[in-house]
C-alpha cells in the first residue's frame, strides 16, 4: 500500500493517535488532512472563541508534522466531497478517522464511508481516540447505555484501557497535495479578551504542570470559585490536543485523592458521550421529559438578557456570566449555578441557556454542554431533578469571602462579605452608590413558580 489519508477532527494531536499510527503502519506515505467543514458553520457551531482555539491547534499540528518531515493539509467545504477529492489527488487507498458520537458526526461518517467505497477507498474508524472508554463498550443488562452515573463509573473504573502511544518520529507526506493557508487567530473578530491559547504543545505543557502542582489540591479545592484550581484542560479535551486515555493513565500513576477525583471527572465526560451516542436526539430534546412549559425568549426576554449580560442582581450568578464572556470559559461551580438560575429560578427553556454557552465556551461541546444543561434542568440524568441551587447559599459555601465576585464585578469591588453577596440588603447611601441592579426576581417567587410548574400533572 502506498498512501493513506488521516482525517483529523476532534483529535488534533500527534501523541497517542491510533488512526495516525495505523496509517503509518500500513502505508509508505500519509496525508494528514483537516477539513473546515461547511456543515459546522451552517449549524451555527463555529463560534469565534472555538475558531480561534482551533486555529492555534491547526498551526501547532502543522508545526509538529513539519518537525517530522511532513505538513498538514487543510481544505474547506463539504467534508465528504473534500476528503474524496484529496484521496483521489493523493491516490490514497484508505482513510483513517476517529469515531465520534454526535448525530452530525455519525451521519458524516456514514456518507463518507459510502462515498469512499464507491471510489474503491476503505474507511477505517478507530474507537477510543476521543474518549478513554468508548460509547457502547459498557452497558447494563437491560439497556444500550447507562442512564445513571454511579453504576457507570463502577464499570468504567474497572475497564481495561489501551496503552497510550508515543508520537511518530517521522510522517512522510506525498508532494503535490496542495493545502489552503492555515487559519490564524489574529484574523478573527469577536473573541473573548481572556481566551486561552490552543495547540498540543500548550495542552501537554498545561497537563504536565497540572500533574506536578495542580492535581494534589483538586479534591479539596475544585469547588472553590476564587481558588480556580481545576485543570482548565477542557478545551484541550474538546479539540483532542490531549488524549483522554493518556490523561487517565498518567494521572493514575500519580495517585492520591486529587488524582482519583480528577479521573472521576474524566469518566463524566465518557458518561455523557455514551448517553448521546445512544440517544442522539438528547442534544435538543428532553432526555426525560417533565412536560415543562418553559418560559421563552418572547415571554422572559428581559430576564434572559439580564442573565446573558451578568446583570441579574445576584452577584455570584453575574460574576460567573462575566467570566464566561471575558474568558470563553467558566468554572464548573459557576456553570451549575448559572444554569440552575436560568432553568429553575427563571424557569426558562434550558436550550436557550445551552445555546448561549455554545456561542461562547471555548470547550463548548454537544455531549458535555447539552447533557449537563439537561442534568441541571432536571430533564436529564440527575436523580434529584427538582433540586434548585440558591445563589446566596452557594455564594456563602463556594465564595465565602467574596473574592470571586469582586474579581468579576468591579461595581462591587469595594464590598466585603456578606454584603457583596446580598447588595440588595444595603440601604441609604451605601446602596445608592452602587451601579448594580436589583434582583430580577426574588428567590422565593422563582422557587414557587418552579414548584408549581413541576407539580402540574
Ligand atoms: C451547564 C453546564 C454546561 C457545561 N458545558 C460543558 C461543555 O460545553 N464542555 C465541557 O467540556 N464541559 C462542560 N461542562 C462540564 C464542566 O463544567 C467542564 O468540563 C469543566 O468546568 C471544565 O473545567 P476543567 O477542565 O478545569 O475541569 P476539571 O474539573 O479539571 O475536570 C477535568 C475534565 O473532566 C471533564 N469534566 C469535568 N466535569 C465534567 C462534567 N460535569 N461533565 C462532563 N465532563 C466533565 C472535562 O473534560 C474537564 O476538562 C458543563 C457543565 C455544566 C454544569
């Protein structure tokens, strides 16, 4: 066999890359291809923050390939058409691709298989490239997937993972297969000013430093909003600049309570992927309907706008929303609280919140975002679907001295706790001096509305 093509998608790395290894084992030359898929733009999924991170990743992947004697080929257009065209130009006999879970990814894989087969080219799809344990690998006796995390995690923890692969020494790429210019972050507008840098090199540097000096404090500190001690590896996992298999192996080698807690979070990622693989419709429809008649963009316009802008009058909610717009990333505790506030306290359709997150999050991911939103809205896999997070209680637990709120809300920067979490309690000149809104709704009104809605037969 002479030439194989490797189609990179959400696996933008050279270390631990089974499709690349298989292609190099089977062929003399390899075409590493990335297609800027027009269907992703049409679906409104190409948010500026993720396009910028992607641009970094593609440049870094190209640099890594060049160090190994190769280069990255980038094309834009309809993915199937572009892959077939490059395969024909390079006279490739096979294409290697990582399996993925969304409905879009699976439709794309099927159309690609049919189109390539009609040209006499074989498509090889590799599992466990974008997950540690692949969807469908674990299932209870009575169903095609786990609907509850705890038993899933029991099985996941005992599953045998494949050994991580090293990066190849050389990647010989045939001459004469042209590439478009690589996209660059500097050409993009509308980015969050504090957006993180992408690329495999950056991801590996972050992960190494996390293992050295971060993971040890994770168990105790992961909910401390101001401490900000979580790994921030989510965009690297989303774009696949880091491999989940490698992360689990290397974190287990470090050991300890922090390592165990971190590995458990990686299992949540696989958990949501196996739910989405089995129920692709859960990206937009309730996984377990509660027959909600949600408030909508029309009926709750002002409150939704206040939530998006970080002007609800609840400082912890607003601080987290401002972090989202500034960094394109939000702490998990902030995501839980802001989602609960929108879906439960304001009783607004979870899809409106999920869309806003996807418009900004650099790690915005169909499986993780939509299924976490459903978990919080009580239409997903949470076993306590009607729990409502109270922003004041959450603030006292997870931002006790108010440092996180002061960091993100300059208008409250001179207030100490507890006033910083309940500015509506200030009176007279103290209150008049603040350019900060009154709460959009009282917590008791929000709670009563939600309970009435969920009690309805
Ligand atoms: C409403 C809502 C929306 C979310 N949307 C996304 C999203 O679009 N993309 C995304 O990657 N995560 C999402 N999460 C999950 C979680 O908040 C982020 O993965 C995490 O905050 C990323 O920060 P980190 O890398 O420092 O996480 P760490 O705490 O360091 O965790 C390590 C990794 O484990 C995975 N992980 C952690 N928590 C979860 C979880 N609850 N579900 C699935 N995987 C998890 C992530 O890949 C993360 O990078 C969402 C959570 C909520 C409540």
